[in-house]
C-alpha cells in the first residue's frame, strides 16, 4: 500500500503533471506531422528526461509515446497521409469520412478509440507484467542469455521482409555494444588501444546518442528528400460534431474487444509493433461488419467502425509493448526499445528485481500511463480544431530544429564533461548517417537498437553460464527454459523462410 | 557482375566485419576476475563470434542483392546537395563546437539550413543574400544572448545583495529572462512584419527569426534550467 501511495505521489504532483502535459502535446504534434515517428519523438525527449527524476522522466516519455501514437490519426483522417505507420489502416475509412464531410466525427471517434485502447491495455499491463516478472525468478545466466537471443531474432525477423537484413543490423548493434571495456576483466576492447586508450571510446557507445542518431538524425536526412514537396496545405475542412454517438460506439463492442486483444497481444510480442496490429484489427472489423446481424457500417466504405478498430488497436499496443519491456527487459517495439534504453540509463533493471525492489516506480509507471491517456483524450478533444493546423508547419523549419535538438540532446547527457559530450554528438551523427543509408537500402534500424540494449545482457550471461558449467558450451541445451527460448529463436527465423517458400 | 547500388551496403559490411574480426583478435584475452580454472570464454570470444557471423551474413547478402531485382538506391540531385550540406555542416558543427561555442555555431548551422531548405536548392546567386542574412542573424543573436546574460546576472546580484533570495532562484531568473527576451523577440517581429511579407526579404528574415528564437530557447532550457555546460567559445562573457 505504501508503495502504491508513493507511486501515486511520484506522478500526481504539479511538476510531473506539467511535464506529462508537455510531453503529450509534443507527442501529438510530432505524431501529426507526417514522417516524424513516435520513436523519434521519444528519442529526442530522452536527454530532457535524463535531467529529471526517474518517475518524472519516464512519465514525460510515456506522454510523448501516447500522444504520438494517437496524433498520427490526424493527418490520416484529414489528408489521407498517416502521421506514422501506426495510423496506416486509419487512412481508409478516416479519410473517406472526411470526404463525406464527417471529419469531426472521425477525429473524435479516433480519440475515443485511442483512449479505450490505451486504458484497456494499461489494465492488462497492470495484471500481467508482475506475473511474467515473477517467472523470471526461474531464470539463471543460461536462460537470460537465450532470452536476449530470442529478443534479437524475433525483432530481426519481423521488422523487415528480408530476414538476413534484420539479422545483420542486429549483429551490428551487438558488435557496437561490445566496444569499450570488457565488463569482467576490464580489458580494453577498442580499435587501436594504444592510440585511443584515453578517449571517451573506452566507455563504449552511449545508448542515448545512439538512439538519437538512429531515430532522430537518420529521419532528418530521410525527410530531406521530401523537402521539395514544400509544406502541406492545411486542410480546409469543417469540423463541427466531434463526439461520435455513444450508442453507436456501444454497438461496436465486439470490434473494440477484439481490437484490444489484438493490439495488446501483438504489442507484447517483441518486434512486432502497431503497424501489424492495426491491419489485423482492421481485417477483423471488416469480417465482423460484413455480417448484417451486428447492424454496423461496413468497414471500407468510409464509416466510423473502420476508424475505431485500428485506433483501439494501435493504442492498445502501448500497454502491450510495455509488458515484455518491464517484466523481461525485451522491448515490444522500437518505441519501447527507446523507453527501455531510458530506463536502463536511469539504473532501472527490468524483471523481477524491478517488481520486488522498486515497486513504487512500477506503480508510478502505471499511473503515468494512465495520466498520459487522460491527457491524450483531453488535449485531442480540446484541440481537435487546433492540431490540424500543425500540418501547415513547413519541413524547412522542422528539419533543422530536429537536427539541432538531436545534436544538443546527445551533448547534454554528459554535458559537464565537454570532450565526452562532443564525442557523443559525433556518435549520434555517425549513427544517424549510417541509419539513413541503411534505411535507403531497406535495412531495419530497430534491431541495431535491440543489439545495443541486449548486447551486454547476452555477453555477461553467456560467459557466466559457460563459466558456471565448467567451460561447457552445451549448457544452454541442458536447461528446459533455455531450450524453449532456443526453439523460439529458431522458430522466429525459420517461420518467415517457410512463409516465403509458400 | 550486374552493377547495382544495392551491393554497396553488403560490401561495406564485409569490410567492417573483416576489420572487426582482426581487431577482436588483437584484444588482450583476459579471463573473468576470480576465474581460477579458466572456464570463462574470455574477453574476445563474443566479439570474434559476432564478427564471423556478421561476415557470413554480409557475404550472403552480397550475392543475394546482386541478383535482386529491387529498385536501385538513388537520390535526386537537389536533395543530394541538401543532404551533403547537412552532413558537412553537422560535422563542422561538432568539430568547432568547443572553440566557436554553442551560440555562434548553432546560429550558423540553423540559419544556413533553414535558408537553403526554404530555397530547396543551393546556387551561387543565393550567396549574397545568404551572407547578409547570416551576418544580421549572428549580430542579433549576440545581442539577445548578451541581454539575457545581463538580466540573469542583474537578478542574481540583487538576490545576493538584498533579502529577496527569490531573485537568485534558478527558475525565477530563467522565467524573467525568458519573458524579457520573448517580449523583445515579438516586438522585433512586429517591426519587421511588413518586410517579412516582401518576397526579397522573406526567407532571410524568417530564417533569422527562427534561428534566434530556437537557439535562445535551447540555451535557456539546457543551460539555465538543466545546467548543461554548453561551450562558450568565442562569446566568453
């Protein structure tokens, strides 16, 4: 009880509430701007969260996360362009509703759906994450090493159509995570150690500059290719009735429940993310509405049902993706990978330790997610006529601002030690350029981040397991949970290959 | 061999993997502290393993991409110029950040990028207006920074020498400085509003105003609120 109250107080104080509100507005704005992703928004805010207390910093990032996921529906509905991949399926019926003069209802429906999805997945997160975390008690070094391997292989296999590209970028992340100093023997693991022994490289690659570079700077360079299009003309649509009829929403109960299930489940599978969940829920809604017994508008014809289903699902992903992140330390999607990175930097170790020793922080995270959803609902409803104007902000202004924020954000992490801080800016820029070229070639970025996050966990536990087994490398095949993880890893690699053959 | 830009990335990865393997072999092989029996695989085992795996996958992708019928990686020339400009300026920004300082280097980076992004191209005949705009923006930025510093110092001294300690409080000083600079900023914006509507002055003026606003805002957030040590460089006061 004490921990619950402490968690409550960590979030419900003036300072934190203001930071969450700020994060929410920023998230909605970033989500609404086509091309700018939730992951990028979170990555840009990590340096600011770094300066705040643990709970406030995480709450700020959760605010950005929820805002960006739901804000993406604004351009999807008004312009037919999704703000980010989370709103791909909202385009079909949402934009068709705008053309019918029902933009207000579509926007309002999307907000209500986002709120339902967000809160429902939060409840599931609260119920399940402590249980899953308890299971981790049975994990020794061998199981933990295999768990890290599963996280990497799943994200590599689902984040791109080309499995080899996913694996290669995952390995790149792993290789970069090993730079610096060996955690057990302090042996230097840097190129040209005689020359670079006194440089910041000995501490390895910092996670925050890497995240900012991979998601912020690479996106900046990617968006530059669109600058020729100029800025998008603000949509000239009349927004009158915003709240959709509640009776109509109530009739959609089956679509809503299924979308919550799909969103939370897909979110909880590492590497999958909202873009898969929204399509699945959209297809399910299509099936349901094709039957006349439900007396619902047919999805695909420009009706509210086609907006509600994907919007419930994409916000349900937010809670779902946090389940493996908090309980196992394996992020559900790229955005939670950044959130997880921010947690690790703050010294928070996910898993049973977090749930047993820092339960007040866990409660604070739950309260923060609740508050983020409430703010998302309030701000989107209040600003339904205002946020569409954000679409008129020219990319010529946005891109340089994001670039400078990325560079200074990377600098600020070690802002008291100028040389290390400048080195971090260099890391962010180098990885940003690398990320840009990889994206151009169809290589996914998320596995690099996973490699960077899980590299340490994999190596430490792999070596510990082999040492404890007396130098036996087959120790991983002697423990049932480890075997299960190895099977899962093989399955995640083989399944896409089998699908391709078919 | 089919010529395709898609093989460039696997080739780079092959070279990177080879270099990684060579460097991994050169790591001093140390065992875990307390590992008397020598059962720990050692400090270079995992890097070597990952290096070889990376090499294998890169070689596989090299052959796969050679046969791939996917579209080539291309860039349109105007975007290419802007991307090169962005990368070059960012590198210079990082290299000179410490010596030139946050205010001046950020001012140059932001103004240059916003100006050319608005123009959507880089041509020699744009340089005259660009140079004048950059000088004006830099001068105004220094003025803004100096006013901000003066206000902060002034409040700090009042707080120290009087009983009103609140004046030297971090948030109070920052808030007052921010409000004063915001007032000056919007007054200037009002004064120049007709000039901004003029096609000839529009882009340099807009670039300048946005640059000054954003640079000062970042300075206030990171330096004055979070006490990040942003390099002073040439502006030593």
